[in-house]
C-alpha cells in the first residue's frame, strides 16, 4: 500500500463480502429477490460478486452503465431511469437483443415510445411502472393515474409488464430513526397494496438506509440496494451502518502542514466529492471520516486539495503522512476513479477496473 500513488480508492474485500452476504442471506430467508444497484461501485467484478451470491440481476441508473456491464458478462440488467431520447431507446433495443434487459415507464408518452421501438425491432421489452412513494423525483403517484398507466402498458404491443418499482429515497431526509421507519412502513404498505390490487407479480423497492426494514414488508418481492456494498459516512450518520461496515476508503497524503491546527491533503472534491448530505438532510459536519484519527476533520474541499482541521493539542500530522478517509457518499466518490484496489491488509492488494466510470448517459 505504501507504493500506491495517492489519492487512491481502497476497497476492503472482507468487508464487501460480509455486506453482500448479509443482505443475500436476509433476502433469501424472506423469499425476496435482490437486484443490487451498480451505480455505487460501477464495477463488473463487484457486480459478478453480487450475482455469485444470489443476485437476481443488476440495477443501473444509466444506459451506458448497462452497456458497460453487459460487455463484462452481466446478462440481466434493469435500467431504473426514464429513457425518453430516441437515440437512447435505440441503444436499449440493441442491448435487448444481447441480454435480458428491462426499464421503467412513468408516463404515457414514454410508454408509447418504448412500445413503438420494441415493435419495430420485433421484440417485447420488459418494463415496470415506476411509482413515486414520497421522494418527488420521478414516478407516477399512487391512485387512478397509476392504474391507468398500468392498464395502458398491459395493452401496448411491444411491452411486457413486470410489475411496479419505486425508490423510497425520501428516507434519507428523515434524521429520526423511529420516524424514518414509520414513514417507510406507511409508504411501502400502500405501494405493495397497489401492486396487489393490480394483480402484479413484481413489487420492487430500493434504498439502503431502510433496507432491512423494507424486507419485513409482506408482499414486497424484490429489493434494489446500492450503497450497502460499501456504506459510507452518511449511512453511519443515519445509523444504518457502523464504521466497521464501511468498505470504501480513500488513501490520501498530507502535502502541506500550515499550522498546528491546519493541513492540506491531495484529495479534493474531484476525489472525495463535496456531498455533505442528500435529499435535503445534512447530518455531517465535514467531508469524510478519517480512520483512526478522530482528532482530524476534513472541513473543506477545493478541486485538488482537502483542508484538514487538526486538534492543536493532538499529535498533529507531518508532510508525507498518509490518511485513510471514509467518504461521505461512496457512490459519488467511486465515480471519480478509473480503478480501485481490493485489499485484505496493508500488503495484499489487487487492482480492479471501475468499468462504468464516466457512464453518465
């Protein structure tokens, strides 16, 4: 590890394995499918690991992620994003000729676009109708509009309806754990009931902070967690994970010591990301957790520099010293790297490619 040029992404392999197995075992015990979201790791190797441990398939946010993972051998992919551009729909149809692929529908115009493209290609495209269960981002609201869209999709030649999907990401905005669980339960119970009333087989949800609570909702058939593979400082702040569950860290080097209370590292916003809280809630006071150094805070980021606040009464740091930092948001940090190193200890390292890095279209 001492020979690696910093900043560099380190993935603790035993921790990743423990995180993946824990979710796989919990889902298996409840008869629920796991379709992990690859936007967190963007890696063929880690996606294959998840499939090896029972994942039904892999979820992606963007079509280019699906293309990159399909090229690496992942043959069951769910593009959980509303595709509306003609060129992207053409790419989706081309991919559907090579692997099993599905996507979401959230409006009538989009459903008709997808159906027309699928019919022209002589195939049937699997879709779920996406539901807004409280996040307010994409998806149709529960109610008559949902039923109307479901019935339309069922009638359209070229589409085959898998069921309903949602991302209950609103849970990130609720600091109190008891309130978060109550809101989640209320939301998912209504979501599941809607799927049952429409006689749909797949009822799919996904959000890491409340993953295990979600799996207790009777009638949910599939979960799509992403961040659980690594966890991060936000998940620790929400109480969804402990620090020892965090598998991704950034190794950075102290490049300047300004005073007894301030120093600079070589990891800035282009590495750690400047994300200090998602969906409107900030529980974090800095930009990462410095492992084994509670006396150090990452208090600021410019593009290539991280600003450290030191306890003047503490041991301080020296130029050239290396620090491992758990990022606030693992997904945003991982997207900045072309490669990462799987590690078991200070001397056992193996490089892996971040296959879908830059796959944002």
